[in-house]
């Protein structure tokens, strides 16, 4: 029976019953069975009920009928394997990406969840809906923390299911059907797998931006190392990342977490992790043990197995983000076998696969099965390899295998081109983008334009940008406007910026506002900034605020800037600090400090670094270390890495300082090279120390001459030591002069 028909029948039956009751009540009242006051009151109430029923029916009939729900998109996506749909009450943490823990007979596969300091911040972010991002190092506990947050909040927030999109294409399909996201958590473990490329359309970006949609949450994890690459390589990822300040999870437990963990020592895995020098979560998942086993395999313990792992790790480094067919690993693993091993005829990968896929200490294996005859490398091994300065580059056969592979999708081809460009293989990247451009892909046309512009060929860049713009790419329109503005062709620049704004690029509107402001067209500039702000770009509101401060109502501009700052925009926070006059009252200074802290919390490396320095100067070394660590782990500040290393060394922890010195030195900081050499010299590794002193000197740090003099003097190479001291003394170095003239010198 149709729903409307059923409701009509119920209404008629109910109305008939009301009429019968009203008539019966009237008769009983007339006969004197019921008192008059009560009887006639009941008649009136019954009549009113009948009238209300009729009116309600009429109103329902006149209201617009609800549209039939769309076909179940999730069923179609689930049928193709593009999306997994999991009831929220049946979640398997390992299936969601939580690394298996070290096995202990008689205990559950995973130890009890250790509450993290980040839990409260995560619980506060989830009710707002949209993208919620949990960031930290590989094997820092991100996935476990996120799964526990789902379980903890599901009932309160009304979540019924968790969706696992297979790749960017599946996420794009979900974004095109927002009704499918109601009362749902979309699980985006390793967000960089979905944002590595530029081939994102506006519905996908809109789905990723926090839209304050309670009941629809995109819960994502992101490794610290991946965040830096995303921001620098994919401009379209920047507004997504800027709009979702991350909840950060440190690799090491803080004091509160360690105190809490002490109550869980009855689980031997937790007790051992607390006593380990390794990160808590990385010990539990046996990350360092898996790394050591892989290295041992390469050294002869099991060359075929280690070679399979090496092939998988390098395919990831070369940009292949999907599950890897075993056939690929079998064909490529020979590249990693030693000549002696190949000479003995040991090229069969079968036994090696068993070794590579065997769990380490019962936890995750170095090569994890993922579907029929497909595997993925332990991401801890990938990250450690990327961070290892001495790691060899991806071998040529691996590049050739991917570059000559047919059938890669557009998203995967973009990843490959990006990785090739990052590795300095610019011609290979151009070939991949050109192949995509041949299919009319506007994002590839844009990438070619950017590549040519980076090479200094603005004429070729403009050619590609025009083709992308003709295909409707708004970012290309903005780039054309930028090129025209650089040529001082403001009329053409304005036209392209307006076109970009109309096509949906807020950056075009922001650039338009800047161009108009320079021409004194303040009212038009203000309008452009407001349109950009209306599209959800905080730059637009910040620019409008600055425009008001400089050319309009300073008080309103300051209020706008404060509004943007308190929403977590780090650039606005810095500007608020600059606006504060010197000699502020204590309460005003307190507000600036709070804003600076807010900026640091939301990922502003400079603000976190400034806060760390202030805390260090105030003697709060624990807090200073925490903020130096946040700034250093952002992945884009060698100064923060160096500052953290100095602090750790001063606190008597040189072993922890060394990797931070190395990271800062890899960025070219000569001070880090010098301090690293000193640390190595103190440890008795004179040859390595000399290497870093020479690198510091080559980078322009002349103080390294004194260190070289002291090193050779200590080793008994007095002539060489005196030569270095004399070089330093000749440029006026007082330490070198005292060394040459003091007691105990060979010449004294």
C-alpha cells in the first residue's frame, strides 16, 4: 500500500471514531447520564480534534512532497570495491590501518588504549564536522588514536558507519554525492594518498574543507614528513591544510601520558615500551625492529626477502601509492641482490616473500599483504628511508618500470610526475605531464606551465597556461594574470584575475584586490577581497582587514584581523603582534601571547619557534622543548631543528640531539654542521667530525677553522692543527690567537 494511501485510511478511521464518540457523548449528556459541564466540554474537544485532523491533512496535502532519495551510491561503490562500508559498532582497528602490536601469548592482539593528551582536542574538533586532521610521525599512534575517537564519540554524534575510499577517484565520487555522507565518518588514513596530485575538482575540495557539517566528518591522519611535501608540491592542498589545523600527536609520550601509562604496566608490552628509548607507539608496533631486520636481510640474513622490501619501499619513493602486485616486486627485486648472490643462482623470490611477510615480534611485517597477491611496505620503513641522508637514490630500473607502465590512472600518473620532479628527473616529469595533457587533462596543462615557468621559460609557460585556461582551469587563469602583472600589463592581468574569480579561484580574487589597491581603487579592491573571503579563503578576510587598516577604518580593520587571528590563521596572528604598540599594558601583552600560542597550535612554525625561544629564556625548558619539537616536526624549519638539537644537547641528551643536527645540516645550516662535528668529536669519531667541520667551512662558517685546528692538535697532527689555527688567527679570531700563544703549544 502506498504511504499516502495508508495515511488517508488512518485519517478517515480516526475521524469516524471521533464523530461516533462526539455523538455518544451528546446523547448521554441530554439524557442526564453525564453532567452538562463535562459532557458538552467533551463534545467540543472531540469536534476540535476532528477539525484539527482535517486541517493537518489539508496542510500535509498542500506541502511540497519530499523528493525520493537518490539511488544508493554507497551500494554501487561498495559493489566495485571503491569504498568499504563498515558499521561503526563493528570496527576492526587493524583493518583501519592500526599497526599490529607485539604479540604476547594469552593477551589481546592490541594492548589497552593509552589515553593521549590530544584526545580532548580531537573530541572538541569532531562535532564541528568537515575535515579533522591528526598529524604526527610514522608509528606515533595516529591511527589508533583516531579509531578510539570514533568509538568514543559515535553514539553522541550519531555516526552510523565508517567509509573507507580506496583512492582519490573513490573520494571524488563520494564528494559528488554529499547525501551519502550523512551520519558518517569518512576514514582517510594517510591523507597524502588522496592529495598528492593536483587533479582535484571543486566538489572534492569542498568536501575536504571544514564545512561545519555536524554528522559528516572526514577524519584523516597525516605523517609529518608527508605534510611538508604536500604544501610545497601541490598548491591545491594548501587551502585544505590551512583550513584544518591539525591535532598533533608527538612521537614520545609527554609527562601526563607517561604518568597515565604507569597504571597499565600489567600489560608487559606497555611496560617494555615505557622503558624503551624508542617512541612508545613505534616500540609497540616493532617499527625499529622491522627496520633492523630489513637491514640485516640486506647484509646477508635473507637477501631475496630484503630485496622485495627494498623494491616496495622504492616504488613508494618513486610515487606509486597503491597496493603493489607481487609480480612487480618479483621482477624488480633482482636489482637489489648482490653480485655474489646472483652468481650463486639465488634469484627465486619465493622464500624471500615468506621472510618479508613474516610479522616481526608478532607485530607488523616489513611487507604487508593487502589483497590477492598484492602488498604494501611498512610505512615506517618508507619514512626512515626518506629521512636517511645516506640512503641511495631510487634505482634506474624502478623508474623505468613505472615510467613505461601503461594503464596508470591520472591521479597515479600525477604522483609519478611529482616524484620524478622531486628527484631531479624533470624531463621524465614533463613526459608524463605531456601524455596526460594529450588527453586534454587541464591539470596536466597547468603542471606543464608551472614546470616551464620554474625553468624560466615564461613564453612556454604562458602557452600551457592558456591551453589550461581554455579548458576551464581557474588556477591557470590566475597564473596568466600573474605573468601579465609582471610584464606591467595591468589591463590583461585584471581581465585574467576577474576570469579566475568567476571560475572559482579565490587566489585570483585576492590578486585582483591587490592590483586594484595599488591603483587606488580601494572600494573595488575591498569588494574583491570580500568575495574571496566569502568563498572560504581566510586570505581574503585578512587582506580586507589590512586594506581597512591602511586605507579605511583602522578600528574595523583591527577587529577583522583579530577575528581572522582567533579563527587560527597564523599570518593574521603575526600581523596582530605587529599592530600591538610597544609598552602595552600587561593584559594587552597577554592577549598577544595568547594569539602567538594559538598560531603555534595551528601549525605556524615561526610562531612555535618564537614561543620556544621565549620559554627557553624564561627557564621553562620542558615547555621550550615541547614547542621546539612541534616547530621542528613541521618539516619546514631547519632553524627549529637546530634549536631543538642545541637544547637537547644542553640538557645532556646528545643521542637525541644528533638526528636533529643532521636534519638541520641537510638543509644547509652551517651552525648545525659545526655542532654535529663537535658532538661526533666528543664521541671519539674524529674522521666523521672532520668531515662535518669541512662542510661547515665550505658553507661559510669560518669558525670551523678553529675546530679543525683543535681536532688535529688533539690527534697529534700539530703542523696541520697549527695551519688551521693560523688561518683563523689571520682573520682576527681570538680563540685561535690564544691557542697559538698559550702554554703547551708546539711553538712555546
